[in-house]
């Protein structure tokens, strides 16, 4: 069955420190891969996506993610965290059919807290 | 505001009552999706429409749930005979139909509390 695992429920980092959020997926083939961010009371905002090609993808707000097929992973990174990055982050996979990103399988999320 | 709009933002209802939520997608988007997000979980896919046609439904969508998109624009999600387990955030998203570069945009959600 298709699934997404985000092993860390809650992570706290200091402002200015680097960040890595882990994501592992289980899928029959190479899926589409996404990272979304959700601030309290807000909807989901797409940070970045991977479809094919270069396995290191750049997103908004200074985030990047690397697809590693051998590890079935798509970890999110940021070199220097800002207080405004405190939010919940969701990794998701999408099926390679229909071309739509809407029918997604999400992980349970990682809540990021930022210490001043 | 040209984003995805959901109404109401919050709904408290008594167990056994029916509730209906509305989603207005981005105007040119022909695909519309409903997700449910319970506390501590990621969003779970419920159903999606392309124009007015409901193309896929999750097993999560029990017989008490029904979604419509009558004119291919806004959509409604109705829950009949609500149960406490229905308490969740209901998220709507919309996108263009097409290739991999069609991004789904999410609304802010409707938070349902069943008491």
C-alpha cells in the first residue's frame, strides 16, 4: 500500500540553525513528491515538488529537498531557519496518473518550533 | 481574494444533525478536491471532481457523506447524521486538469466539531 512516513512528530531548532525534516515513502513506482507547510488556522501551501530530473529541487522560502530513490526518501532542508518558519510540514506523494496533483497521500506531519 | 474559499470556517453541531460545507475554487480551475484532516494527522483524500463529474471517492467517504458540484463551479460536502468521529478539519483544494505542473491550491478549511 502507498504510504508516507514522517518519523519526527515535533522538532525544535534554534533560529539561524539548519533544518532537515525526514520523509520516507512506500510506493510501487517513482511517485510525484511534495512538501507542504501549514501555519495555524491556514490552509496548506506548496513548498516544492519533485516529478523527474534533478533530484535536488528548490522551493519557496529558501527550502530545498532531495529525492533519494535508493532510500525512498525525500527530505526537506533549509540552511538557516527563521522564526517565521515555525509551522507544520507535510510530505505527500501523488500517483503518476491523470497528471493532477490533487489526489495526494500525506504523512502525519512534523511540527517545527523555532527557539529565539 | 482569488484563492480557494471555504464556508463556514467553523461549525459546531450536535450529534445526529446534518451539516453542509461549501467550497468555492479558484475560478478557472476545473478540478476540485475534498480532504479531511483529524487532529495529529495529515490530510486524507475524500473525493474529487473534474468539472461537475465526481471521478473518484475514497473508502473514507461513507454513505453519510455526499459531495456535489452541480455546475462545475462551487462544491458542497454534506454529512448526514453526524457522529463524534466526524470532528475534523475539512479541506478543499482546486487545480487545473493537466500535466504534472498543475498545482493544487488549498483553502483554509472548515473545522467541524460534533458534540
